[in-house]
C-alpha cells in the first residue's frame, strides 16, 4: 500500500481527496492535517510515502510547511494542491523550485461532486503511484516497474543529417519539468543560433507564469507562444496551457500555430504534436530533448525526428523526478544519448552549433 498524508485547510477538500483515493486499491490515506504545522507533526509521526499539500493555509502555509518537511524528509514526495489562479500558479511554481515533486489543480466550476471526484482521481492517483515508485526504488538497485521496463535499449547513432545548419531546439517535459527547464535554459548561451520551442504539460495561467519566471533565469528571451509567432534565434517559446503548439511554413516563413484539437496522450499541449510538426518543417535540421515527465508523450514525434536524422537527447533516470517520458524514448532505442540534467545544456548547445 502507498501511504498518503492529505493536508488541506478545507474539510470539504480533504473529504474530496480521501474519497477519491479510497477507490484505489493500492493507496491508503493514513492521516489528514488542516494546516502546515499540523502537517509537519503528522509527517514526522506517520512518515507517509507521499504528501498532498495545500498551498494556502492558516498558521503556516504550504511553502513554509514544504521547507520544513524537506529539511526533515529530503526524499519524501510532495504534491502541491493549487487553485487555477495567477496567485495559485505563482505559489505552485515557487514550491516546485523549492523541491515540491509535482502539483495538481483543485477542481473548479464542476457541476457535481462526482465531477470533482473524477477530476481529483484522474490528476492525483497516477502522480501518487509514479512518485511513490520513484522514492522506493531510488535508494537501492533499481528494479523493473510499470513505467520503466527492465532492459533499456542501447542508444542509436543518429542518421546523417540533411545539409544545412540546425534551425530549432525542441524540448518536451512534464512532471519535474519546470525545475529541469530552469536549469537547462539558464545554462544555454544568450547567443544560441536557433529558437527553442518547449512543451511543458501545464494548464492555462501556469504556462504564462512559468515563462515569466524562466525569462528572469535564462540569458535567452522566454515567453508564452502566440499564433503567428516567427521563431527567432535566442528566443524560447512555450506552448500555452490547453493549446497544442505546432510549427508550419507559410509564405516561406516558419510560424507558430495554436489549436485546441483533441488531447494526445491525455495532454494538451502535447509534445508529440509539436515534434510531429517540426519533423515535417525542419526534418533533421533540428535537435530534440526529452526531459523528466510522467507517461510517454513525445515518443512518436521523436521517432519521426530521429528517422529524419535529428539527434535526440533524453534525461537520465537518476536526475529525473519521473523517468516516464525520457525512459520511453530510451526504451524505444530512439535516444542518441541519455544524459544527466547537468550535462544537457552543453550537449544541446554543441549539437545545434555542429
């Protein structure tokens, strides 16, 4: 059983979470707390596998509780429970930068308790399972698990790339992505000769706030993408929450398009959507990276890019919060190299300049 501590100042939300989790046979709610101080005490007493932590609470808020929990239990997965507002997004992104493992958004404008339960269940249960699995496997020799097959196929050598320089750097990520992006983008040079196109699984509001935070950390210009944007060297465009981002050629110019087509891999934006369009526009004249994330979004797009001759770089398991997306690329034998996060920026810079 995965033992979960639920922390929220609202009795209604606590009941909603515990009811949703009760339907999972492998998850047990071992305790609840109503504020940050209560959470710290319960955490020491119960030592759960995962904590769900509200952002805004009396006495001690989620950020304060997170700092103390991290100091006492450095490896304990913490999932922030946030409102879908600018204030909630800002606090959640700050929590992720301080060591929170992931986040979910509180259901809003739901017509019934059933819809609220379904929203919490769909968001929370997969994250709890993934993060609890990573924690249990981390200190010992790693064993097979659902998201990581036992054997990882060896990296492939990228095919000869078509003539001409690289025209874009593509990055896809999910769980753990905001912190990974901050590290990668901060270490890229300000004179990077290509634009950077990013898909991070996040809802609206959050992606705009993420772009603002990353813009302050990176020597590159970072902003949320808009329809008709022409990707430029030294600029990072992030797919807006709830919108697929593609590149397409119009009148001889590469431009960004956005749409709200069906979700792919349960995601919108989806990495596969961007990478598939990039394969059609750039062919092998681009470089792609898959960072930490839950699931397998990006594999099919990576396959098209790799077949066109683009080099593919995947974050390694040890530095990933969840090795789902990069692990899927590695298992499929599509990664040119599998690297720790600290080595990716230099490798990507060299690849686009090659």
